[in-house]
C-alpha cells in the first residue's frame, strides 16, 4: 500500500508565501526545495508532512506537484485557488523570485510545521541551484523513483531514522492511504 496524503491548496499557498517571506529572493526552485525538506523533516519527526503534497521525480530534483501547479498558475486549478495564490504572492519568469504580497497566515500551521519549515529554510537559504540539485538527487526517494513519477513517502524516511519501520507503519495507518 502506497502512502498518500490529500494536499490542501490553501495550506500550500500559505507555505509558498511563508518561504517567500523567510528566504530573501526565493526562486521557484528554492521554494520547491524548501517545501520538500519541510515535508520530509516533518514526516520523519512527526509522522506527517506539512503540506501533504505529492512529490514527483523531475530532472532538477523532487517537485511538489500541487505547489508547482499553483506557482505556474495552471488554468486547470479552481479559480478560487488561483485568486488566493495571486493575493498571496507574485510570480515573474522561471528565474525570477517569488514576491510575497502579504505575510503567510500562520494559523494554517502547527508549531511543528513552523519548526520544520524553519529547518528547511535554514537548509536551503543561500544555497545555489547546483548544490540543492546535487543534494536532492542523493535523496533515496528521488533515486528510486521513475522519472516524472511519484516519489515514495516511505523512502523520505532516512535509513538511519530511529524506529524507521515503526514510523512508516504508523504513517501507513494514519495517513489517507490508498491501495495502488
């Protein structure tokens, strides 16, 4: 059984906004990698990701599928999601920073969500594209996934995580799992 979570668009918008406010001149790449590490750190420590987004193995590393769609303003998204994103942040070209239009609404986050987003921001802040790409390409979940396919949440739990098997079983039992 594959571990699945239901992404929450508004929480993802708030997470993107949070990163854009907390990492100066955040590119799409930096935002997406910060979300990846925030979700990974929270999953490993607390048994659930921050956003619940699905991660896809892409050539430049893991990509949060819904967050990427929101940043790109894909027209298949509900109008309410696109409007909420436009209110929260502005996106220029692919290499331009994401500019926050307001502060993130932290009511969407638990204290542990903020803790892990802060850890992820520390990890990604000031890093160049190449070093982030190199590091994410060493992630087991990225290595073992097929290109342009979903990455396994279970593989986001590092091998040296204490009680790894019990944690994965707990996540399987408590997440919105689907048989695949």
